[in-house]
């Protein structure tokens, strides 16, 4: 079935959605957009879509059955709720809300109206993340116990509304939400503590760098980090597993796995070894034939698969991949990150 989409907020991401859908998804036609800035009209019309004169005009357009909300974060709640109440299925950009209580209100309305509601957590289809997920799921190097997920840059700037607290600016909301969503979909089980360190290196109002340690009840711990003031990058992923280590270095997915060799004897004399680190047994280099280096596994993923699932849910009742309840867990972790920073300590939780 063909679906007609209208976009609220035709800025950077709204326009990206339009172009991406046009190129990749036959089942969705973007028919129009609304934006509070009148000057966006020209761009929308040039891109071949109708520019609504008001939000109400968009919400009352009967041919529209799917609305995409891509405004600054603080407007999401109100716009999602009014779209659902107008009988539309709704996709909202991340972070879907500024708190878990806001999201609970939105979920309640989606249940009441029985309309589809999903958050555009497109980074579940990132190649680097999918490689890490495959290494874990296929048990390539055993059980993970510490996973580090980092996105680092050095531009020292937050674009436009992202620098203001009132708009839900800052890096926890902007990039953190992606990394947390990925981790929650990688590791099963509850999170029992959150210890967050937020920094405002150059920003007046919001966090521009942060690190958060998340402890799972199953013994796995993770570190998520976003940096905008980092001049020497660490790998995008560094994963410590019982039988090896995996690194995904960058967005191009350079990297490697070093694993214990299964067919080699793991024995050597335990004499003290004189190394550059000084005399040591523990940190002495291991014999090179006791490990194997293997390439990262191949994966085939596309961001467009997010919309394919949305269409499949509406048309065929398929299982929704990005569920609102999953986004609620992410929102609760984010609440706890801010609480940890406020109190200056790690916070016990059961999320
Ligand atoms: N999933 C991703 O990979 C990804 C990437 C970038 C941005 N985003 C998200 O997309 C959303 C938009 O970000 P952006 O980078 O496109 O911002 P942007 O500033 O480029 O665009 C936002 C647009 O919304 C319009 N707007 C503001 N308030 C509005 C309102 N009340 N009603 C209608 N229009 C309104 C603005 O005029 C602007 O054109 C944010 O929630 C952001 O976090 C997601």
C-alpha cells in the first residue's frame, strides 16, 4: 500500500528524510512539509512538495497517514501528541523527549489512538554497530565483559539550537541517545547503575562532552562517550570478551579481532621477564602463536530498512523494530545520567 507522509520541521534532518525516502522507499511518498520558518517554503517547493500554511492544515490533510517530526527536541512531545490525536501514524526524531515522563505521556496517547509511534533510531542499522552485534551474537570471541563505545570529534561547536538547554541541546541528548539505544539492544538484561561525567568545556548551558559507565545486572559493563573536544581519537568500539578483543576503529569499519588460538598450547614458563615495563610476569608479551588475528565479520545493513519496517508494520502487522517501550528505557537512562551528574555520584537503578 502507498503511504503519504508529511514532515514537520523541514530543516537539515527533515530534508534528509525526504530525499532518503524518495530514493529508497517506493511505498512512502512525501507529499508536504510544515516549518515555522516561512523561508523554508521555497526549499520545500523546489524539492517538489507542498508547503503547508499551518500545522493545522497539515494535521487536517486527510491524504496524509504518516507524519515525521524533525524539529528541535523540545517541540517533539507536543507535535507527536497532536499528530497522533489527528489520526496519523507518527515517526519522531531522536531524542523523542526531554524526559521519560514526557515519553510516557506520548506512549499513552499512541495506545489510546492505536496509531503507530516509533522513534527514528537509525543508528541501529549502522555498520560498525552491526559488526559488534554480530561478534556478540555469533559468540566469535566469547562473552563480552566490557564494551567501550565512543564518538569523538574536535570541532568545539554545537550547531544552532543544540547549544541551548531549553531546546534539549547538548551531547547526551544529541549523540548519547544513539549510543545508549545501541547498547541496550546489544546487551540483554537490566542496568543496575549509571555513573555519568558531563563536561561543558566551551558551552555556556549544556554538556558538550560526556562519559557514562553503565553496569548491567549480568556482569557486563559498558562505557559510552561523546567528545567534541578530543584531538586524538580512540577507536569507535573497543570490546573486551573472555576469549579475545575486537576493535572497530572508525566509521569505515577498519578494525580487527585478536582471539586466543584454539589449536595452540597456552603454556609457557612463568619466569620473570625483563621488559620495557620492567621485570614482570603478568604483563610480559604472550607468545605470538597463541593468538589469531581475524578480520571483522561482514554485515549488510541500510538505514532505509528502518522505514521498510514501518511500512511492514502498518501494512502487514509486522513486529515494530524500534518500539516506544525501548525508547522509554533509553529515556530513563538519560534521566539517570543527568541525576548522576547533578549528585556527582553513580546512581543505583533498575532499568
Ligand atoms: N537520527 C539522526 O541521525 C539525526 C541526525 C540529525 C538530527 N536529528 C534530529 O532531528 C531533529 C531536527 O534536527 P536538525 O538537525 O534537522 O535541526 P534543524 O535546525 O536543521 O531543523 C529543524 C527545523 O525545525 C523547524 N522548527 C522549529 N520549531 C518548529 C516547530 N515548532 N514546528 C515546525 N517546525 C519547527 C526549524 O525552523 C528548522 O527548519 C532533532 O530532533 C535532531 O536531534 C537526528
